[in-house]
């Protein structure tokens, strides 16, 4: 059935009634980005012919990785293995051919490395050849298995008008509107400024640009194949922009940079505090957000050879604080009880009001917020994960300083936010560092001892959030950390894990576990007792959050059919270790899925489809926000959750 | 019946279904501003207690003069003599008491000079005491006998909100919107910028400002009695601004100045030409329009003690060229055949886009245009004259360099524009000057000889348009100008008008008529043969225009029941002399009425009533524009119309 529908899109161009094909809610097998491996790792994929290299959690399929990184792959079914369009050639690395591949390729082709990208799971480093596009797709795969049929609200039409005469004195605007009555009902008055000159310079052969039923521009000649949009994920730490060709849904370039607001502190609370202490801070922070967004705009446009004026719409997903600051709205009430949003939903604003210099008439779509700490980024993420449609019981977790969660089954949806603190950003960790070259991101203890892997294979200089989770989980596994999170005695350590027990030692007055080098006498990376406590607080805040949501929902931990780990940190977290420390419900590791940068994916969806954009706004009505800070039982439960689960 | 309706407004506050009370279409007696006098003159009226002095055509009633000059007079019936609210005291000058006065006042009151302003026709100079307002009117009289019930689209409401708490985390905007669900359906996103601070600084006691169903501002405390709008008449020559208190419809101040674009030429064609020759001219002209509008804005606000930020809406009536230039839209296609408008109708634009610095969220209402030369000023004027409602056959003429006309009976309406040229502005006249101090504005020839009157009683230094019409009409009457417009021979002059025949002489090679002084040998003001020709061309263009409209309408000259002379020049024209030279149809002089600055009055109406504003837009659909320049018979008819009518 799914196959027929999908083929329908491709074969006869008949559009489907629904904009999304829901994957079958099979109870056991994760169909998307499942990290089924017992071993936790990241892999590097090099895409040819561009040579672009990306790092990704192991077990994600090549199609999703390409999509998240703005590398266009043919597809009409949305990664469900039915259209057989997403043909790629594996040049280096191993990808076993599956049954679907056997139906799509000859034996020779398979031997030459041809695979369907959506079936090609990256278990190891790969080099993949992406053929040029052969179709103008009518739909794109976005987020976690969401297929979006292209219905952007930006439309262009080339129109050839008759010239005015004394017997046809229709005003210029009327002449244009008469040619696009099926597309536009009104005109932005500012279109008029250049209209008389444009019409006459182009001999009345022009292209009308319509956004949301409103004529926003008239351009000389035929420019109908140049329609672009940019999706932004406006994060507190990192900002990502993706340029999309709205004629075919293809992402053309993606760029990211640190939010220039960093100098005002790493988290939203520091930035809100700044505005409370310094009367100029809000304006400065707003300016820095605008600079960040606009610099990225320049980068993605330059990379794709697109003129800024060809970008007619943008979508911005950000948390409530980032969005309010970017709009110049005082964020103070977000930072102090009772935590009040300026607005839960925004009408479109001019892109220019966010500092984004693209077409002067371009508007920016913003996402609604559920609460001061469950912002537009989470709504966008929920949209990208199909939280409103998938009928399985799923728990969406965006892990970060503030950790947002949505629990639901497509009908009933609950959301909350838990103050996890900076442990996952590794800011409060003795040897903590951002996830950059030299950061230990994987820690494994086996019979042969301790193994650490650093980002980019560089010399270890610190440890990032995913490494921290790994380290603590492994130490709990081998018994060097007890259930309460305390390092065991030296005697007990030698008893339980003699091959690594020597690494447990004192640094000054504090008990530490040495990861690399000799941090006691020289340099090296270690994990301290206090680091473990930091992580315990963070994970307890999060698990208290979802435990309360589960209770409100009336279900148990093992009723959860899928956990989606979202956000730049969450996506790189080891599912197995997240379960082991109790960060996520105790279910099969294969059901814990990396969801990628879902906020940015939600923003893309809003550009690709007006109905998806509306869907984001209607999510407001179906998700119930659960406030944790006024719950009498929160502190008791939090203390209970500090312990590590007994395996 | 009219009396009952009007009393209803006053007595029980029940609002009428219609926003306008049409005056009875009585066939003979002009009820409004009729200049029934055989003698043509202007009178001066001093209004006390302000001491404001205004000059006005003789025969206009005191109520209208006060209204046009932003002097508030109580009224609920709109100047129909039924509400008896518009009580004023004539301190100097003669105003005979009428029957309506006798019902409104005691004998003693009438002897003390008390009259109803709407019944008090100014036949001579007057000093009038205006009592303070006693009511908050629900309706205002605007334009020519139009009563507009106040339904401005700017509304304010003081709201006292509950403060947020952990159990009531409604976002700030939602909290406000919940209190005004009956007034507003959405919010300008920019309201949010200051919303959190305003709510908290004012302890959640705020005033919501709603324009057209959209929340545009939230102000601290109760500001609900401060709501203002400004109506602008954006003329090619003169720009007028009137500040209106939108809580009661009262005009508070009025100010006018020359359009600063004058340096680019006196008429629209010079200004359009400038933009064609000089690439910077459009931007410069736009800047000058903005400067003019904004300087007037400052003047009217200062005079009335109103802060610019308390002005939430403006309305601008201007001709198509003035409006396009003010918006920065290339006007070139207006100036060359086939004379094409950029748009016939504009949605509201931000006041700021016209250079008007008032409340940052204020929007400007613009009037639609019927053609390149029948612009928004004429539509506003037609609205103010009730051309869409009055069932009499009426001819509206706005006399100027370009002369616009509307002929209709409320059901069928025809409009056209005739290129009258600069004669009425006196720009092409040998001794011509603007209507300023020292300009001869009245010329009369009787048995005792020639009499001239100058504006402000100053020494004659030139002649303005109305003086020119008077002079030519009087010379035709006494026979010194023949039907063809040629000065008669000296012999014939002495035969026909011996008492002024000596004034007919030669100046250089040209035949002239001396008005003052000795212009042949020294200084003085005269009328030349060429001046007469200029006027003939102007009046022929106009009379050809209305003659064609009459023919299209299928009626004759004397079927016209009322002629409305509009515009700053038309209003000061002598009806008797306008008839004598054939500028208007040959009907009883009492049926030719000065209508005042009707474009500005239309702009006021748009501010006072949303339904009137919509009415302006729907006028577009009921008026048929008749293009003269492609009519084969235009030139023939024009030549016929050059002659003066034989009396």
C-alpha cells in the first residue's frame, strides 16, 4: 500500500491527499536511523563528487545523512525503499546489500557498490558517490522519516502581458493581478515602487512572485526557476542555516556557526540576566543574533551561487529566549517565575526584522512556543519527528542545558522542560570541553582495558558531553561507580575491575578516574567525583521530567515504543549508555534513535509546505504543557532519580 | 422625517442604520453653502474666543466655515437645522434670523445675536462667538452636508489584567488579547517588542490600541481619551493637514503650506518631467513631499498639544501623481499616453512610508484613483460631496491646471479630466499671481466704473484666478470683449461702455485693459488680449469635458440641478461669472455652490468612519471614467467651446 502510494507520486504525478506518508508503526524494528549496534561510535561519510565529509552517529542511513547535510539525493517515496530512486554508489567502506537492493539493482551493479541510500546503514566510515539528480521531486524527506509534498507558499509565474493603450488603460498593478487571479488576491503596496519601470523595461514580460496569496514582487523577464528559501535553527550555542531550492525542495547548502551572543554567556539564563543588568544588553544581543543570522545567510547564498534577493521566505526555529531577543522583545519574564512568554504564537514578520537581508519583501516564519522553556525549536522538532501523527507511543527528548521533552501517541501529547544544567555542554566538568577536535567523545572499557576516541582522531585535550555519558556509564557497568554515583574504594575497585582500577586515584583532595595522560602529576584528561555528581543532577532532572510525563499519560517506562534523541548533543549520545545511566527509559537500545537537528528540519518543512507550516501552529492546540516548577512532588522524585539504575 | 432621525441621534443615543442623512433633494433651493447673492464677494469671519479669522466665499453658512477651519461647533444633525445644537452668537455683522432660529431661541436671545450656525449665512463680514462644546458628538458634519456617524477604526480600551502566576502562565499577548476579544482578532507582531516591560511597569493596567481589528499598541495606564488622526489634502500646490480628535470627531487644528516640491515646477507635468530627466528627481521629490507632510504634522500637533505618538491613523487625499511620488513610485507612465496608473487602489501603507512621523504603528489610508488625471483627491472630494448618494443630477468640478469632473445622480456616475492649463493658477497671465495678499480677487464694472478688490485689502500687485474670471466676465458683460474673446475697437468700446472705455489701450503691440495704475507708462495691473485667450482655452477645455459627460449621460445643460465648485480655486470662484463665461452649465447662479476643500473633507471622513473609508474604495466600482484624449470629436467641440456664451 505504501509502495503504491509512493509510486503514484512518481509515476503519474497525481498528488496525494496527505502531505505525509507515515511509516508503518511496527512495534519492534526501528525503521529510521536506528543505532542497533552494541558498540557506540561515530562514522565519517565522504560524499562525492563534492568531497564533503560529515560525521554522524553510527547506524544512521546514508539518505538521512545526505538530507541533513544539504546533499540532494533523488527520491520520491521519502526513504521508504519503495521508489528505488535514491541510488548511490559506495566507493569505500562496507554496506551489505539487502533485499530491497536486490530488487533495485543487477548483481553487477551491487558488486560495483550500488545501493539504495535509504537502505544503506552506515556502520563504518564510507565514501559514497551521489549521482546527479534526474527528477524534479514533488516531495522531500525531512526530519525523521517525514515525507513532505512540495507546496511552498512562495510561487513564481512568468507572465506575458499586453501593453497598455488608450483603449486598455488598466493600471499597471491591475494588469499584473488580472494575469494571476488564481494565485494572488492582493499585493504588497511596496511592489508598486518599481512596478512601472520594471514592466516597461521588460516589455511587459515579467515574473510575478507570490507569497501566501500576496503579490510581493514583479521581476523583469522569466526568473521563475529561481526561488529559494532559508531554514534557520537559531540555537543558544550554534546557529545553522540551510538554503533550499523551493522549485524542487532540494537543500543546496548548509552552514553553521557559534551564536555570536556567546560573549554574554553560554546559556539562556546568562543572556536574560545580561538584559536585566545592562540596559544596552538587549539591543546588543539582538544585534549579535542578527549578525549571526545574516553572516550565515551570506555563506549559504555564496556557496550555492544564489543572490540574496532570490530568497523570498525564511523560517526560523529557536527557543523562546532566542526568538524574543532576535525580535528585540524583553526576555526578562522568561527568566523569572512564573516564566511568561511574550507570545505563544507569532504571525510572520519581515525577514529584515530578524536582521536577515534577503529579498526586501521576504517574510520570516517563526514557530509557536508552548512555554518559556518549550519554545519554537521544540515545536519545530516535534513537527519534524511527526509527533503529531505517528501513532506509536514516543518520547522526544532534546538534551541540553535546558532539556525539553514531548511524550505522545499522535493524539494525546504532553510536553515539559527540565533544567538539566550545563553538564551535557561539559561546561561544569573539570576537563570538559565543547564537542570539537580533541574532545573525547567515546569511552569504552573492555577486558583489554580503557579505550577512548577523540573527535577527528586528534590528541585528547578534554571530554565532551557524549564522552562524559559514556565514561560514567562504563564505570557504572564495571562497578567503579556505585548506584549512588560514588567512586568505590581502591580495594573494591581492584576486586571488581583490576585492569582499570589503577586509574582510580586522588587529585588533590578529590577522587578522580584518569582517562588519558597523567593528570595528577602532568597533563591529561580525567573524570572527577564532582563531574559524576554534575551528570547525576542533569540526568535526574531529565528522568524526573519524563517520569512525570509518563505518569500523567498513565503509562509505564516500557510502554514507550521509541525514544527520539534530538539536538546537536542528543543525536551523538550513545543510546545504550543513555539507557544505562537512566537518562532515557529502560527499553531496547534499538528503540532509541538519533533524530538529528530536528529544529532545523522543522524549519525546512515550513518552507516546503504551507500546510506543514500551519501544522506547526496547530501543534499548539494539541500539546499540553506540564509545568514542573509548581509540582509539590518534583523535589522528592528528583532525589530518587539521582541514583543510577541497577542493571 | 429628517428631523426625527436627527433627534434620534441626539436624544436616545440610538445609532442610525445609515451613516449619512441625505438632505432632501429639493429642486430649487440650495441648502448648502449656496451663493445666492448677485454680488460676488468674499467675507471675513472672526471666530471668538480664539480670534481666528478666516476668509470665505460669501453665502456660505457659519457652520460649514467653522467646520472647514477646525473650529468645533456642537451639532448632532449635521447642519440640517433639526438638532438646534449649533448655537452661536453673532457679535458683529448682520445675520437675519430665520424661522428655524425662532423655534430655537427666545426673542431676547435672537436680539442678542444668537443664531443656529447652520442657518447663519455669511453675507458680510462677521464676528461670531462659539460656545464651548456641551456634548460628545456621535456624528460630525463633513464636506458638503455629509453627516458622518463616528465609527473610527482606531479604538482604545483601558484594561486591568490579572498578573501572571504559575497557575496562569498565559503569555503576555494572550492575556491582552483575551481582554479584547470583541475588538481585535490579531496583533501587530511589533507590539511585542515593548509589551513585557509595559505590562510590568504599569502593574498590568494598560490601554489597548486597536486599528482595523489589529492590536497595534499597548500603553501604560489609561490613555483611552487620547486618540487622534490627521487628514491630509496633498495638493500639487498646497498641502493642508487637519488634526482630529477621534473620540468626538472634533477637528482641533488645521495648517497648510505650499508643497515643497514647487521648485520642480508648478504642475504635475513639470514634476513628472523632472523625474524623466534627472535620475535623482524622484527621490528628491519624494523627500520634499515627506518633508511637507511631516512639517504640517508637527504644526497641527503642536497647536493642539498632541504628542505625535498619540496619532494612530492618517488619511491622505492627493492626485495620482502626488500619491505615486510620495510613495516613491515612478510617475512617468502618468505623464505620457496612454496615461497609466501604477494602481487604482492602495491598501493602507505605514504612515512612515509617506514620511509622516506619528505613532510608529500608524497606518495611512490612501484614496483610490479613477485614472491618471482623476486621482484620489477627486474620489475623496466626490465622497465628501455625497456624489454616490445624492439623487439630484449634480456636476462636481475641481477647477485647476488639470480640471476633474464627476457628473451623476447617485446611481450613474461619470468622471473625466480636462487639461485646463495654468490660467486659473494665473501662472501664464501677464500680471498673474497666486491668491495671496495684493492679488486682485474681485473685479466689478458698474455704472460708476471699475471696482477691484484685493486679498487682505492690500495694494494691487497682480491678479489671481478668480479675479481673472471676474474681469473677463465683466468685460464680456459690458461688451468690451466680443463673443469670440477679442477686445472690440476703441470706437465700439466708447459706444458700449464709455465709462471704462479709456482703460482699453495698447501696451507695446498688444491690446490691454488697465485694471489699476498706469501699466503702459509705469506700474499697474492689466489684462492682455493674450490673457483672455489663455482663459478661453482653459474654460473651453473644461466645458468640452462636461459637455461630453452630459451627452454620455443623455441629458442637457439645464437638467443639472447643482454644480459643486471644489478645490482651493473653485471655491472662490464667482458662480455668476463662472456661468457668464461658460465655465459651468448655464443654470441659476444659486445652484452653483462653493464646496470648499473637499479632498481634505473626504480624508476626514475616512478617519471618522471605517464604512465611509470603504465607501471611497467602492466608489471605484460605480464611477465610469471617460477618457477624452482618444475621442475623435474632442478637438471640434473644443473649438466650438472657445467662444463666450451669448447672454
